[in-house]
């Protein structure tokens, strides 16, 4: 059969985000895939070298559109480590609750993308609605719906308003109450199972060889999660589990994501119970225009909803970072794992595999 | 923020440090109390060090980065390694650690060996550094453009690339709407 070159994206119904894949196909089978992430042209890391430590927050949250909060967290952690700042106890809990809210929102957004791409419009609309409920809470807390700029070096920008945790619990119950419906219409629906089972298999050996993190490695049975491995903020003070699956296909990855979302909801309840009732939520930092951070370098990491998120940061003693380099989970998943997982699969499953690997294109671009 | 450190972890790090110092020459090793090990070394021993650390269980290449120290006329390549879990269900001290391996190469002759034959996942990182810093990785299977749409005289992430100048030269020449209206009259 004749080999053809097929351009999949950036304008394609099955493609989410600014990303394209050049496929070499024979009939319906993919022989070779070549990922091309360069559609954003932002140069954030270069821009951040020209702005002061605090001015970088509006940039850093825009690296990942779907869940900006973990980006703020990792940048704050980097600055804290370089400058030697401590976070007060209540600040730590608020940060963890906030990041878990972001994780639930991000998973709901991922569920929307997956369901929408496969044509399950009802489920997609539910997921978007439930994410919107969380966005309302974010708006009340921070004044912004998507890019919150709430975390800062030394803690968070402000305390929870009166009655906020009650509203949060009520919203989470609302979302949790819909999980059985999600299960029957989507996760246990045979139409969906037939599309996702046995598709885009990444085995344990391949995952380790290609540097996979997050749900790609959790779907092979390893409980690899930075919240447990190297606990930060308040994660070492509560007990929670890391859900895993063992088959390594798109279906296992999606179930791992669903279970992670449910676990996150439980985790928020536990964090609210244990949170100190009052106290400071941030440590004072110097005037941002005159803030020089001592010379040094650091590597920090946290667990975003997509997997291990790292930051290598260098200061040369000035009021701006000398070098900022993010290690984002989508980078490996979108460039190395995706190219490998697509080989031998059908053209109709490209979007399916890409979303199950949880690739968000803006994270890849520098 | 406090990072919990257990004594046991530090002892193991000390053990690895001794092993590395006895096996390799010219290493400068710094241990930090947040389980980070910074190793500076000559560029000749990078490949053997990386394969040694991979065999020791540090098989997750988290990042390859580069610092442009323009005043000292050198690039500093940074390899960050960590470990996957040896046991699926139990967390050990080893996974907490990150090893940051650094070496200097000349800025004028920006060439280095590829490590794709040791770590498969190094491929996109080296392509990125090739594009952004103009470093040539010898033996790399595909050193093709990754993100940029055109070639630049000075690779954009080098410190001597002037963003303001670039913006003025590229976009400053486009006439504004008012100027274009003037032209049509």
C-alpha cells in the first residue's frame, strides 16, 4: 500500500491546543509520527530573565492554561528556596487546598476534552458545568476565574473569606454526587470502553525509558507521586492514597485520572479538618522593586495534575532571575511518549491517545 | 518552607559521594540538606558519570538545561537526574534525591556529545538547546528545528540576544494603520 504524509493539526477537530503531528500513514495505520509543538512563540523563559522576581507571576501562570496554580506554586517554591523564606502553617494548608481545587478543576477540564473529542457531548457539558462551579469559588477567593495569581513566595495573597470552606464542601459534594452518572454514561459505557481499551499502550519499561511521569506511569502500577515522595506544603500531615492501574492503555490512564480526582476531593475534606483555625497566611517579603536574592541555584519539584513538575532556577544575586527552566510533564509525554505510542495505531485514535497522555501544548513551548 | 530531612537519607547520600569520589577524578561534589547533590565535573567524564548513575538507579532524566555565563565565555550544561520507585507501593529515601550534574563547554565552539544513547528521553531536550543556544550535539539522531519557525543570527536564549532590538527590527518596520492610511491618500 502507498505511504502518505498526513498533517494532523493545528487546525483539526481531534486536536486540542496549538500542536500538530506530521503522520506517515499506510492506509489507516501510522508508521511514523513527528510532533511539532512550536505554535505559540512566547519565549516566556527569556522574558522572565528580564523581569523582577515578583513581576514574573502574570507570566508563570500562563504557561499551563488549564491549571495555572501549580505553575505559581513551583515558581514560589523556587524563590522561597533561593531566598530562604518559610511559609506559615495556615498558609501551607491553604496552598494545599487551593492546589487540590486546581487539580479537580484540571481533571474536569481534561474529562471535557476527552468526552468532547469522542462525541460524548452530554458528559462534556457536565464536566464543564462542574468546573465552572469551581471557577466561581476561585473568583470569590482571588478575584479571577482562570489566572489567579494567588500564591506568592512566603504563602498566599489573602486568607479564605468568611464561610468559604462551607461553600467549597457544598460544591465538592455536588460534584461528587455526579460521579455515579459519569460512571454509567462515560467510564463504564461500552461505547467508550471499545474506543479506549488496549489503545496506546505504554508498558512499564517503555515508560521508564522515555521518562514518563504522572498518570502514564501510574497506569503501569507505580505510585510515583511527588506529593508522597518529597512532601511539600501540608501533604505530609494528611493521609491519602495514590490510585494506580496496571494495564498501561488509554482506558487505564483515564481511570487513574478519575480516581485521582475523587481522591483529591477526599483530600480537601481532610485538609480542611486539620487546618489551623487562625494564624498568618504569608510571610512578609521585601519591597518587590528592591528585592535582590542571594546568588545560588536550586531545583524544586511538585506534583501537578499532569505529573512531576520541576523548576531549575539560577540567581546571580540580582533583582531578576538569571535563568529559569521548567521541566513540565507534557514535554516528555508530548514529544517522546506520544511519538512512540502512536506507531501502529489507527489515524482515528490520534486524539484519543494524545488526550489520554494528558498533553497540554502550551506547557511544551518555551 | 521546611523540607523534612531524615538522617538516614543523608548517610546514603554521603555513601554515594564517597563512591563517586573514589571512582572518578576531578569531581566537585556539594551535598545540600534538601537531598540535592550538585556535581561539577570536566566535560570528558560526563558520559561515563551518567551511565554510572543510571546503573546506580538514577534512571529518570528530569531535565537538561544550560546557563549562558557570557562574562566567562562559557556555557554550563546541567543534567538533572532522579530515581523511579524501586518498589511500587513503598516510598524510599532514594526517590527524594535529585542529582544535578554540571559541566562547562566553550561558548565559541559550542559542541558537545549527545547522551541519547544513554537516555532516550534526552532527544527533545538536546534539540531544544541546539535551537535556543546554538549548541551542536554530535551524534544526535535528529537535530532538526523543534519550536522556532526561522533561524536567528544569535540563538534567542543566549544572553547577547537583545529582545528589544529584535522586536524593533522585526515589528518596528511594519507601518502603523495611520501611516498606511496616509500612504493611500
